[in-house]
């Protein structure tokens, strides 16, 4: 099963419908199981000399709209002429603090839809956490087939510390992209997780909600009939679910594999089912 990503899931009506109808479920980000999703902080790389600070404010339009730029620029110059340059450094700190709070709320309110997959099909924790304690399944998807529909599968970045965002680059990027969070500096927030999750080997597909999709718990994305290369079922799957799965696999011509525990080594073994 080369060039594939794996989706661990319970085996239920929704899963069956997705397989039959060739859909891939993307869940709204706040419904995911990590309570620290979308967590970040700004780096405050504020210049220490007044000339560099002045250049920074000028480059960033004095952190205001075009209408108010002249007013803010005059106030900035007034501080310098009155010998209050130190006040400008305090002002820069206040701007970053205010922006951090504003951006944090906007990031959370953006609520993209995310589909999480893994590089691995034999991780015991993944089978336990996401496939109903090995009573569920793991679906192998062809990467090329998924990407042919416009999906972009991004590798999750694992870090020991909270994800840091360069405020000044973010401010430029955000304005240049028309207040769109699907931009480099901001989009990394959606693929950054603490390294305690690194065992998942996660890749993510991210869909940005259309107007009519705002408020939904998730959306289905149409994929090719050939996208599913195999289905692996856990050794604890019920007889009824296994019977249903075999009929489904026969209908869709999908190869089946079985995941079984190797108790002596604490591993999961994947075997072909005839």
C-alpha cells in the first residue's frame, strides 16, 4: 500500500455512506479531539532603536487603515519631537498585544474543515484512540487520487513549544491576501501541534468554508471511485459489522486486511484477507 495515507475511524452508518458515495468527511476544527488546536502566540521582535522602529511603522502603514494613516503618522512624529521616543516602544508593545488577541479570535472564528490522516496503519495507539479499540477500521487512500480533486495534504508540524507567529510578517501577509487565513504565516497555525501527538504521523486536508457552510459540523468532499485502495479492520470488530464490511468491500472491489495485536511485542500486525 505505497503512496497511501490512512484514515482510522469507527465503523458506522456515516462511514458506510462515505465509502459507498465516494466522499471524504472534513470535520469543523473545533470538533477535533485536541483541546489545544489553533494555539499560537506572536513573536515580539520589536526593534530597539528609533530609526528601525520608524521604518517598521512606515512599512506597516502605522498599523491602521489608509484613511487614518496621516493622523497616526503625525501622532508618531509628535512623540519624537516632544522627546517621548520611549513611549513609541511601549506603543509598539501595545499594538502587538492587541493584535494577538484580535487575531486569536479571528483564527478561532475562521473554523475551517479538516480531514486528518496518518502515514501509519499499524500504530497501537491510533487503533485504540480512533478505531474504537480495534473494533473499527482503517481506510487506505491513494494520495494521487485525493490530490486530483484539489485537496492539498499538508504534513503536521510537531513542536515542543507553542507555535510562534511573526506578527509583522503576519500583518503583511494578512493584508496582502485580502484578510484570508489561507496564507503562509497564518495557515501554519492549522497544521501545528504539540510533539506529544507526533506518534500520529498526521497529514491534513483543510477546506475553507463557503458562506452557506458556515456553522456546519463538517462537509463531505467528493473523491474518485478508485481512491480507496484497501480497508483494514480491527480484530475486535463485531460479526455483524464484519459481514457488512465484507459485502461492502465486494461491492466496491476493495481489498480487505485484518489488524491483529502481537501481544508479546506490543505491535499491530496487518494481514491480507482472502
